[in-house]
C-alpha cells in the first residue's frame, strides 16, 4: 500500500489499484485502474525498489507496469487495461525485454 497525497488529503491506495507508473523527472506519475493519475515526489527507481517484484515489472526506462493488468504483449509494446479506462500501450524497451518476457511467461 502506498499513501498518495492530493490537495493536502492523504489517501491509502493498494498496489492492486496501480495500472502503471511513468517517470517524470524526480517525480513519478501513477496511473490507477480507475483512470486517475497521481504525481508523487519519488523517483521511478525508488518506487521500483519499494514495489513487490511479484506484481510489478520495469519494462522501459520510463515505465513500470502492473503484471495484473497486462492484456497483450507485442514485440515492442505491452497493452494494459484496468477495466475502468480505455486500454493503453506501454513501450517495451530493448534492454528490459528479455527480463520482462522471462517473468511474464512464468507468471
């Protein structure tokens, strides 16, 4: 669980609510399966270390995806869909591809 702050209100959000996370400089943007986005003052690397490796995988230098919501894997993209929003394609980086495919096939 991660506590997200928006407009001085703290809201606990379970990791199963995360669709994907995008790097935004020293910040990260967390996209929830409801379609809402939260900007947090933590780097992608910091979040990657804090998140469960059983549920999340780094797939690009700017993206971490939840393994729960992957609907399709293509040669250079991953399609995620949380049900609450229209599905989105996340780029699959060359340097992360082999590690991701190894974990995704086993999951």
